[in-house]
């Protein structure tokens, strides 16, 4: 299709991968790291705030609702992001 070999990057190619394969690929690569933990079928429903700081998220899992607390919360839940809405961050 095109010659990418001259690009000043480490990976001089473009890879095409269906999203479902890519997500599995990311999960597999992540498992190489001891601190990696992935929870599927887990929906973020709200943010937990304490003293004006976001300190976690409320999630719904097949086992029920619970809280996940962390030093850093990254919302990456797409265009209808619940996290962005709860954080009152306009796109
Ligand atoms: C039909 C279509 C065609 C497109 N074609 C192209 C294209 O050709 N090229 C291009 O560059 N872009 C394209 N886009 C845009 C591209 O898909 C988006 O810009 C991109 O996927 C956004 O990535 P994201 O990670 O922000 O969100 P997403 O890819 O939407 O990922 C969000 C993830 O969060 C999960 N999620 C959502 N809510 C929650 C919640 N409450 N709790 C837990 N998880 C949650 C979702 O299940 C999803 O897995 C297209 C979009 C559409 C709809």
C-alpha cells in the first residue's frame, strides 16, 4: 500500500487490527506487568469525591455495586462518558 520504512520511528509500519482483537491484545500485554488488573463487565456509574477531590469511582459488576479507590482516575469511556459528565468537564 505504501512504504513506511523511511519514517523516523521505531515501528516503521502500520498495523490493522479489529477492535475486539486489539482490546484482547492490550489485555494480554498488560498482564505482563505485576500491577496490572483488568475488570471486564464492570460499568463506572459515578465518581467518589472527598473534600473536593475525586478519589475513586462507583462501579456496577455482575456481583453488584462497589467502590474502586485510586490515586489517579482516568475517564476513557467514550463519547457518552459518564465520568466526564460526573466530573462536569464539558468536551
Ligand atoms: C461508525 C463509526 C465509525 C468511525 N470511524 C472512524 C475512523 O474511520 N477513523 C477514526 O479515526 N475514528 C473513527 N471513529 C471515531 C472513533 O471510533 C472514536 O473517536 C474513538 O473510538 C474514541 O475512542 P475512545 O477510547 O475515546 O472511546 P471508545 O472507543 O468509545 O471506548 C470507550 C470504551 O469505554 C467503555 N465504556 C463506556 N461507558 C462506560 C462506563 N460507564 N463504564 C465502563 N466502561 C465504559 C465502552 O464500552 C468502550 O469500550 C468512528 C466512530 C464511529 C461511531
